[in-house]
C-alpha cells in the first residue's frame, strides 16, 4: 500500500508546496526552529536517562539538602 510513497518526484512536489506556502525566506527560520526543538528533545531524553542511571542517594543526605 505504501511501497512507493516517498519517491524522489513526490519529495520534490512536497518541497515545492512547502516553498509556496511558507516562502523561501521563512524556510531557514523554520529549519532553525525545528533543529532547536530536536536538540532540546534529545537533551531532555539524555537528562532523563542520566537521572535513571544515577544511583539513588541515601535518605539522610536528602534530608540535609532540604533543610538548607
């Protein structure tokens, strides 16, 4: 059903439609915004993975941090 969905001609047509809708001047801004969003998502996923991998601290240490 979707075997020939992303042929080169289809991708060119999609690119032309995007240029018509947004204009050539807006495309770099859209690309920058998309890149920043992807970087932020990857950083968030890495932070979550790091938090998950860190061993949990002792309960007494957590109490001292809360008092400060």
